[in-house]
């Protein structure tokens, strides 16, 4: 089992809809969770991070963390074509030297 | 822009050669992490440097080595290049012990022929 798993997609949503991206992780001791966006040919760009159970909102983005279920998600409200990218979930596993373990990413396409 | 810079942007090498990639961290950041990203995959952790010392290493062979300088810039060296080393190499800087959020540079795309 991979340490961090994401559906590879592609996930397509119409413009204006809510895009829901999911990530599960295997290490119960994981402490910090990050979402990065990566446009084709570019490097990952931090969207947001979450440390505590519950929801964290930043503009059109909401991260949700459920440590009991070992599940973290990212909701994008009012999706725009410019949101079309690969979304990477990253986890800092307990005991690791601040390294991030990434999933393979979910490719999102927002259709105009 | 994250303030993290990498050089060169692209590089072509042949199998068996050696390569050095460079990274300048964001101002105020004392920790640099290196990742390898193969096509269609998420970044994989190579190693991390904190205040000039290696602070953790992923599952990469010893031919991947690095160092960090007093100004916190860093180098990644890869010896005896293999075809599978072709990837995007990413450098990420962070504030280390106080703040763990990592900010990525633009990356170096390495092609090994």
C-alpha cells in the first residue's frame, strides 16, 4: 500500500462547480498535510496546509482533515478553467525529518 | 514567485556522466530539501539539509549526494547517471524547525541519454 494515495483522474468539472479532490494516507502518526497545485511543466505551488481535524478555508479553497479516517480532501468552489492542473497531496509522516511524502496527484480539468 | 531559484533550468547528459544542480533558498530559510519528480508521478524525497548538515535521506543510492553552504544555498550531485535519472529535480526551502511549509523552486529538468 502506498503511503499517500490519490485518484489519478482525470477529474472533469464544469466551470462554476465544486471540485472535490481526495487523499488517503497510511501512517496514523502523520501530523501535517499539504495541498500543492502543479501546472503542466511547472513546479508545485502551495495552496494550503492543515494540521488539525476539521475544515480550513482560504478563499475558494477548503481543506478537510479527518485523522480517524486518515483522509484529507480539498474542495475548490466556483471552479475556473485556470484551476485546471494536477493537485498533489503531501503528508509529513511522524518521525521523519520534515520531509514530505507526496501522492501521485489528481489531474483536474475545469471545462468552460 | 517563491524566491527559490534553481539552475540550470534544463540539462542534457549522457549515461555515466556526473551532474551538479544548484538551488538558492528563499531569504530567511535555513532548510533545503531536494525531490525527484518523474513524469506522471509525485515528487520523491531525496534528502534534506538543515544548517549545512544532512537532516534526512530518502530511498536514493549514494551516488546522489549534496551539500549546503553557509548562505543556505545547496547543491545536488548525481554521479554515474542512469537513464532512469531523467526527471524534474525540485528544490524546496523552508524555515526548518520553526516552520515546515516548503516552497518549491522552478526545478531543473534533466534528460539522460
